[in-house]
């Protein structure tokens, strides 16, 4: 039995009620980071829009991160450091990067040791829906885990029926195209072999119609089908107000867990969907990367931290060797920056730019808190050209570009208006903080 | 300081000039300048040259100017100062004459942009103008750069579009 302390979910702002798609500046890692931050703030471990202060980050108690997706951004080169930096966790935490779907996530959850943060992300380019969710596991007796709920493995069936497959090196998923085979010999046999004594409340990884045939009542609809759907399923228990069995399936395999209560701490970062923008893509060369510049900038850039002058405390983004305020070259220390701010100036680029989808908007953002820091960033999550001076928003991790094959992560401005509908009535308590 | 005068000027047409390299364009402009000096110019009177060029093409700029225009055995200096490059070349040459160091100097401004594929040129120039880690991939094209300033100026001042 493990204790699930908190859940966080994230849906990209693009798509429709039928499903979300990733924006041009998102991938499995940025999706996962958003969900993980939501989970940690649901657990009360970080302020939702603010940076985790160093003490708060230390207090998260996270000792291990398990990142489950079928769309790992880097297969060689590791996504671990970017994941930890984006979530705001210390760089000495073990990260497991795992290729897997919904059952793999329940497997990871059922076996998790206290202090494990499970991050599940779906960013498929096959047209299947995108989203991410994260779960924080604590020791059963951890103080401050009000809302914690016990999770126990019910059963697991591991079989092979690769109706959908993608071999290493293949660019796309192949579809064997036999839905009846998949239903009867895949999910059907897997469920039969699980010999559940209790019908599931919710089923992850399968189409809603199939889920309905397996459940006692009408199961809640889930926004994704891959790894993240398993945690969306657990979060959905809160919506239906029920404990019980959660089943996660993927083709011919399935894992079932039982929750002994309704998850209490759930934060959903789920902005209302916008129709994806029609982007013009102009072919271009590989955008060059300087890995020495990348390495020097990494911590400040991915953790959203400025250099604070050791002599006078003035902040500089990016950090400067010589303080502009007092002239000291004695050194600087990284300090978290506020993650909210106001647009100081904005511009929209509509001309074709080789290698970048256009149009896009850029903004200079004056950060909150009187820190006297302005940042030049891209605007995300809204249609290009809709951002005005004075608009408010929050800074979110995005994939700014792919440079010679290397994802280049940084922060973008997510204007507030777009996230208003995040506080849908069906979702939970705590969205105000995320949206502001 | 002595007063300084411009005594001749010449230029090539603006264009992509696929058929002409920087080594063609430089002597063309210098010859047109020489032809426009009242009472003529003895090129041997040129004592120094300043060359404003933002990006290098076909080699180090000072040497290319000296080599293609026959300006051997005199100081030739390349100046780069972003959009103010040409003006800054004029300023430095003016100081040299005003100070009395030289009596006759040459100023040339040239850039041969279209020497790589249209797709590649943008990112080559971005590499020249932006911080490699923080700004380079944002796609801050030059007009957008100035537009950010202008948008804020319009916001704060009574100016209108």
C-alpha cells in the first residue's frame, strides 16, 4: 500500500473539447513539468505561480522522479536535468525516464517508495490527444498529507498484441487496423485474466465506449489515452466522488489498482481549449546551437532564476559578471524570479522566418514583486497578435526551439485571459493560483 | 581640430547583386567616388581608409578593401557598430583628418548579404546580433526589435501612429 498525497494535471490550451494537441512550443517534457508543478502545489509544497523557494524545494520531500511517456524528447542526451529544473527540484534527485503507457504508470505508482513523483505525459503527433498528469507519493504517516489516499495493486497482466507499433528508428506508429482483434484478444482477454472481483470505476487507455462496457456505472471521460490517462483516471475519482478500482489498459496489457478513498489534493492546470492556430512553416536550416552557451545559461534559463549581486542584491537576467547597479564583480548567486508579470511591450512577427512557425508574438515582461527585471520572451497559449501592453500573465516552461536536434527550453508568457476557463466548475478547488 | 570636408562620393546600386561579389562592388564604388572629386583625385594621395562592414564575406574586410582597391601600404581599419556601422566609419575617418594625422582618407561602407541561401542568411545574421543562449532562437527579426521600442514609446508618449 502506498499513499498518494497529491495529483496535478495539465492540458495544453490548443484543441477542442474532443481532445487537446500540443502547441509548436510544447513537448512531453514541458507538459510533464506543468503537471508536476500542479501536483506539488496541490500538495502545498510550492506556491502555484511562484517559484519554489530554495527552502520549499528542499521541503518537497521528492527523492525520485519517474517520467513515463512514449514521446521522450531526447533518447540520447537525457531529459532528466531539464525535467528537474523545470519542476524546480534539486539537481541531485534520481530521475527514471521510462517509455510506457497507462499500465506502466499504475505499475510505477503501486510500487513507488515514499518521496516519488510520477510524471506521465502524452504528446503524440499521431492525432491522439495530448496532456499530462503527475502524482506525489508520500509515507502514509507524513504530516500534512491530508487528502492522502491509499493505493494498492489489484492485478497486472502483461501480454503482447502490437496492433499499434513503432519500432526504434521508425518515424510513425503503424496501425494493424483490426479493432475487433484488439478489443476481443487485447483488452478483452487482459480484463478476463485480471479476474476482477469488483468492477472498475474508471478505465484509462481505452475509448470511452469500451470503458463504459467495463465499468459499474458511467465512467468519467478522460482527456488522454496514453501514460497520463492513468493519473487523469485517478483524478476523476474526485469528480465522481468515489473510491474504488482504476483500470489502465494498453493494447493487450492491463494493470488495476484500488484506491481506498477519494483523492483530496488535486490541482488542474487546464486552460479552456482554443482552436489551433494556422501556422505558416517556412523550411529552414537547422537552427544552430552553441552548447557552451547552453551549458552556461542552463540553470538560470530553465529554473527561471536571475543572478543576484552578492554585494548589493540587484537582480540581473541573464546574470552579469559586473553588477550594473553597484559595479561589483565579486560574484552573484542564482535567485528565483517571480513567475507573474505585466507586458511592458509586445510585437507580432508575421513575415515568414525560416525554421519558425509564424505568426508569433514576442513580449518584454516586467516581472512582479518590484524586482526590476524585464524579460524578452515569446508569448504562448493565445493567438498571435492578441497581447497588449499592460496584459498580465505567468511565465511557463516551453520548448522555445529545437536547435540542431537539441530541445532548447526557456520561459514564455502565458497571458491570463486564456487561462480563465481553467476554473471549470467540474475541476477542483485551487485553480485561482495557477491562473493568476 | 581642423574642419573636415567630403570632397567626393560614389556608390553602386542597391540590390542582391548575385552576379557581383564584394570584391567587385568595392572598386566600383571607389571608382565612382574618384570620378566625382572636383579636379580629380590622385589615388596615391589616400593616406588611410576606414571600412564599415557588418558581416564578413570572402575574408577579412580590411584586407579585401586594400587588395581590391589597390590601397597597399596604408592603414586600413574595419569598423562594425550594428546599424550605425557606416556612420561610425565616417566618424573615425573624420577624427583622423580633424586631428591632423592625415589629410586625405577614404571611407567605404559595404555589406554583401546574399552570399548564402535565403534560408540560411536569417540565422547567420541572428547569430551575429543575438545572445546565443537567451535570445537567438526567439525569432526577434530586426523590425520586431525596433517595434518593441516603438510600441512602448507610443504607449508612454502623446505620439500617434
